[in-house]
């Protein structure tokens, strides 16, 4: 039996999604190969992208080694976002945590004004995550979309409970949507189908939720691997969207990440790298040193 | 590529049922062979050629190789799928710690101590590294052999012996052959001389080629010589090459049924990344991308744990939800006034609840009810988390003896069991409906805890 290198070729292509406008824009997705499979037939025009997360309020439970890179700006989200640029980020992700009714229940107006200020202050595209409260987010994300009209932010999460209202605001004001479902491929496809009825699929980014290493990472990993494969190998239109892995919060709330810096960086770094290998197109991290570590690890090609 | 029983039966003698194999007919025997439940040897009437062909056809597509002995044996290979969601990964890679014979005595002692002592309890299992890789680097054979003797004498672990000098390699093997060390590297340059020496005292063999294709003539030759405990190193120079090479080997073995590449692999982050966190990151890629043995230059407690947890995660069988044991768990140091929560025993549910509770810094009890590894809502729908069954569990788990109060927090998603549960607990407990999602625990728990304290 002769050996023939098992090179594969597929018919599906992940939609290329643009975030931001003009000079401040970024493309994700667009690949017709599995993650890092540059040896197969096809290509990935937009290799993995990285964002750092900024909170809209001073974090209270962060370990010192996570606060350290931003200690001087940690109470000022605008300065914090600007400082992220020192670490060669592709995007900044603003988490509107304070709007959560269970946290501070901060008003939507204030959150939207901050989002706009941050978006204008940085030279990279902005991702905005609401608190995840399905009711409050309708108000908050709609306001963000309206106030930042035309800036093409990546805004989410649009959930099965609120995708109509949230999706409409995102669409009306020229932004891109994060469609989020909890670790289930059927729910994921269902939401994309529903959203696509009125929302252009090439402006949807999938967030299938990404548990941290040791806390269910394998579920996120295998789901992402399947989503990517179903899209690329079987050309399922409703999974051919780029994937965002928002892992910073999940990783840094673990005891292991808080306990020791080195362990924390690896906790976040291994989670990130595993999900990149599974198919994430953009990763949101908290520690700039993790970003550097993951980037350097995958740089060799 | 599995072969069907109906194909196998054509190769069997098909004489009048002799039943010498222990089965009533050749067909029954063939079916058993196909499912892996019988050995070809059981049929005494097969020609040598047919027997060899059958053994080959029935062999798993990736050979099972064992390094080390007894309770420290590391089994690798015998994998059936490329992606874990297709079925499951089976034999997790052995993590090896490299010791060079150039290391001074203190360093050697430290590493031996480290691999013995760094063990981590993690949800019911103990995580630890598995192997020592001994590296002939000094140029002095006596030094290398002294290292091998020392490690052999002071640990029970399996070993990888790394030496380009064949005399030193086989001399080292002779010291510890009963421990089934992996000999590395056998290459196209040394294979001719090596074959008789390998056969003299058979242990697993690691092959190195410059690229995947160079490995093929090597495995073919060794197999012809009767040496089949092989481990492959395609000589990948960086991470991207490594992903390509590991993918090609895995696909060739599983999708093409290409036997000459049907062996587990060995990877050397120790030579690719040279220390630090990056080396662990490279190693984690090999955990995901199918390596059988992963050799590290060094680690400490903080870098080893994340890698071992990742290995556990990736090698968890996705067909069976990971479940935790039914009992009450303590978060922090709870006392008789601490809150009591109840949830189902899907590991992910438990992790999320316990880490959310932990984040509040409020000591509490989490009663984990066996729901066959299902999440709360699914478990309720399947009748595994009904008010009656949760009530019975709360009564017998002993939590009533640990707290003075009688307030029980249930997940918001199963608010509807409140009445039935209170009934099942003879109205001795007040059931409080908690948040629907674990993210709500941060806001919910402090109020309850304060109230319970106030009662005391």
C-alpha cells in the first residue's frame, strides 16, 4: 500500500465578518480549512485574533497579579481600554457588568455613553458585551447600538429570549451581532436560523459559551470543534459564522487562576489555545501576558 | 477500518462444525473475532499465511504500546477516532520529565523528587506525571548509565531512554529492560545495526524520521523483524509542522487504514520551546493533537497542574456525562448557620455552583443529588430530580445534623418542585427558590446567609 499524504478539501466557507469601520476595522473568519490546517486544500485569510477585556466598573475580586498590568487605570474604563493597545490587541471588549440588576443595575444611558467614549478613544474595533440579563440587555444594548450608530461595533449577547429586540437595534444602527447559546449545537443553529430571518448572516458571530479549563472546557471544546466541522465539512449555512470565545471571566474566576500568577496565565492560556485549535476565530482574554504567550506559541509557522 | 464478520468467515476453514475454537460454527467464531471477543489462535486449522493476514486485519488501527511496568505502566495508542466528539479518546498521553546526564546531582535528585511528589487531587482522581525521560547528552557513557541505574533504583516509573549512541542506548536498556523502557531514537541510519539488539531484549522502540514519510520504511522493516511496539516521532520542527504531522499520522492510520503509520506518537516540547510557560503551551497542543508521550524539560506545581487538568478534560469520554458523587459538599468552612443548597450531580453543574458559591466567600453546604449526571432541568424532566426524590436524599444525606436551621435553597429552574419537596420533607424544611442561573448566586446568597445568621 502506497502512502499518499491525507490532505483534505472541503466545500464550506466560514463567512468573513468585518467589525469596526474604516481604519478601525478587523476581519474575522473567511476560512475554508479546519483550524491551523494550512496543509489541507484551502486557506484562512484571517488567522486568530485577540481582544482584551475592559470592565465598566472597578473589579473587586481580581487577584493582584491580574490587576497589576492595569493597576493605574483600573478605575477608568476609557484609560484602561487605551492601555490595552500597548499590548497589540486586535480589538477591545467592553463588559457592561455594572448594568446587571444583580450587580449595580447601572442605567442604560450611562453604559451607552461609556461605550461610545471608549469606542472613540481607541484605534481598534470595540466589542460590547451586556451583562447577560435577558431583560436589562434589551434596554442596554439597544441604547449602545443607538448612541454608537454606524460604528459597526460587535454587540451581544443576543439570546433566544431577546434576539428580536436586541437584533433589531444592532441591525438598525449598523452593527454586528454576537448570537449566544448555552453549549448546545441545536439551540445554536436554531438561534442563527431565527436571527437570520431578519438579520444578515454575514454580520453574525457565534458565541457558544466557553467554560474554563477544569470547569467544563471539554464541552466548549468539542462543541466548537463540531460547529466548525459541520460548517466547513458539510456546508451547513447556519454554522458557517466565525466564533468568538469569551474566556477571560470564566478563567479568572477559578480558584486556580487566582491562586498563582503562572498558574493563572496557563489556565487562561491553555483554555485559549485549546479553543483556537477547536475553531475559535477571536478570543477575549483578561491578562495581556496570556495574549502574548498564546500569540508567541502559535506564531511559529 | 473494522472488518466485518461476514468477510472473516470466508477465510476460515468452514469444515463440519469441529467446535475446537469453542464456538458452535465458523460463523459464530468469525462474528466474535470481528467484535474483538476472541483470538485467532483458537482455530487450530488455519495456515500460517491466513492466520497472519487475519491477525493483521483484526489489529486495532493504532497499535497499543505499553511503556513501564505494573501499576506505573503507561498504555498509549489503540485510538479509534480523529476527533473526540466522534466517540472518545481512550489512552491519555504519558507526561514525561526530562533528566539529562549533564544535570548535576542536586538537579537530578530534585527532578526525581518532583515527579514523585507532585500529585494533585481533582474531583475524585489523582493527577500526576507518568514517566522519566533520561537523556544521554554528556558524551560520557558511564555517566549516562549511572543516571539510568539511579533512576531505576530510586523510582518505579517507566522510562524513555534517549541516546544517539547505540551502545549506550542498549547498555541502558539492559539495566532496566524489565521496566519496559522506550528506546529512542531509532533512525534510518542506525536501524540495521539496531534490529538484532532490539530483538535481544524486546522493549518499545521510538522511531525518528525527518518527516512522516521517512517513518514508513522504518516501521515496515521493524514489523517484518517482529518488532511492533513502536512509537513515532516525525521530527516536527515547530508547532505548525507538529499539527500537520500529527494530523497526517492520525488520518493515515484511521481514515486510510494505512498500517505503517498505525502507531502512537512521541512529542518533545522540551526541544521545541526550551522551557517556561511556552513549553507547557506547546505540550497542551500535543494533548489536544493526539501525542502518545509528551516530554517536558521541567515543570513545577503551577505549570504541571493546568496541563494535567487539560489532559483529563480532553480525555474525558463525551458520551458519558461526568458525574460527581452524591453527598453534601462543604464550600469553605461552613457551620450550623450556613446556607444549604441542593443541585444535581452533573460535574459541570456542580463546578459552576460550587465556584459561584466560593466566589461569594460565604461558607455553605452544597447537597449534590444523584441525577445520573444530568443537569438540573433535564434531570427534572427525566424524573431524576423530583420533589420526592430530592426530599428522600436530603433526609438521608445527613445535612440535617450539620445545620440548626431548616432552610433549603433549590435551583430556580425547578421552582415547581417546591411544594412537593416540602411535603416530602414533612414540612420540617422551608424550601427557598434560588436563582435560575449560577451567575445569580453572587447576588442571592449574601441575603440568605445574613438572614440565617440573624436567626441564630
